[in-house]
């Protein structure tokens, strides 16, 4: 429940007074752990509030590049109900946030949000486009059925049994746990007896989940013996042409991707030129996934959106534009100026 906000905006907003100096409009972000103030909003607090140095790295959602933190300060912040002291980090204006952000803890202390103890016990999920999604689509890793993959092997390539690569001691418990999970989900299985092909595993710690690892296999030697099949894949121009008149979008994220494969995108984009067409397409895709025993990652799925990020672009009812995250390095370049001479190009 959110209170004291502007209900006419896409995100819950709150107008708060800082240190009795100026009112600042914040986006209430219940997933944020720190309060972020954009540089343009901080200008209204000068010169009374001075910045302190901060060496903290703050990463926005879905980005591996930290924000440029200019400094921090502590001040009182006041809503209509309460007043509290909070720490704010000032970041440069680069369009990556969309506005100043208020963290969950500060919003809670100011009485802007309330957590209820209600639990939804419904078996199915109904999204805002009135399409009911069976709950089993979100359970387990999923296992494609009624389809058998055939690998064409070049018999002239001799088998290679590579040596085991030692796993760092601090990762061994996580690796053992992950292998047990993969065996339980029927992704891998134990083998007995001599094996002509042996490939080492590669353990990659997940940067945003320090207690979890991703287990890969170095298949470079094996791939030399697999004959490649040729298939035509859509280009970005094909995608743009297909989405020419799209107005409503949903993006489905396959649970754990496709194990053992590298994909350009493991997202399924569903669209329609109107709500009815989108809903019909979404229903058909969900039925196909369920019939093939594939599952989705509920936390990463996006349903019934007017805009969506896909293949480095933002598609919306207004057209197409570059994903801001893909061009942020250009915006962050210091002393950027128009090209004046040919020598600047070459």
C-alpha cells in the first residue's frame, strides 16, 4: 500500500521536503537499498548542504555499470505524516534512473508504504490483460518433451578426454549443491564406466548472488566433432518490421534459459496491434509452452506493457528508440562536442 503519492504517474511518486529547504519529487522504489538524489534536484539544496566524499559503488537495476556518485549527505526528510533523518547519495544526471529514488526503508519510516500480511493462495496468476497463467508454468526448470535433438558427429575426429580443472576451495560447497540440484531436476545424470569424451566444468560465481554459482562445461573440443546445421535466424531489421504496428507487448523469460546453449536472447516477445490481438497471441504462446513442458521465470517476465526492451532497442506504441543503457557510455563521455573537421574522424 502506498500513500501520499501522485497517482497519475506510472510509478508511485512522493513530494518530500528536505532539510526544510526545498521539495523534491521522488520515485518510491521498494527494491532500492539507498536513497538517490539526481544532481539537478540537489541544486535546490545548495549552498546550505555540503557533499561528503563517498567511494561506494551503486548499480542500477539490470546494469553492471555503476552510477557516477558525486557524494553523500545526511538531512531531515519530511512527508505529510512523519519526519525522519536519512542518508542521500547524489548521482550525476545521465537519464539512467528516470528521477530521484526513495529507498524502501526511508519510504517505510515516512509512512509512505505499508506491508500487509495477506497471502495470495490462488493457484493461477491473472495478469492485467485478463489472461490466466497456470502456476505450473513457473515451477521447476522445465524439460522439453516430444522432441529429440540429433547431433551429427564427424567420426573422423578422435575423442578427447580432458583433465579435471581444480575448483577453488571457497566455491566447492556451492558447486556440490548446484550439481545436486541439476541432477534432481534431471538436467544432468551420473555415468558409470569408461567415457571416451570428458570435458571440464567451468564454475562462474553469480555477481548478484554471491552464494550461488553457474556451472558451465568447456565444450570446445567436443564442438570440433559436431557438424554444424545451417538455419536462417531473424535479423534486427526483421524484428523491427514485424513490430511495425505493435502497441501492446509481453516479454517471457524462459526459466534457466536453454541449458547448455548460448542464445542471443532467451526471451520470447509477444505483441499485438491492439489488446485483443496481444491477449490471443499470449494465450497461444502460454498453451504451447505448457504443452511442451517448458517453464518461465516469473520474476523476469513482463506482461501487458506499452513499451519493452528487446535486442538493444526500446519498442513502444510510439515507435522504436535505442535502449538508454546501450548508449549511456556516449552520454557519460566528458567534454563531448560535435565533430568539426575530418581529422577528428580519422
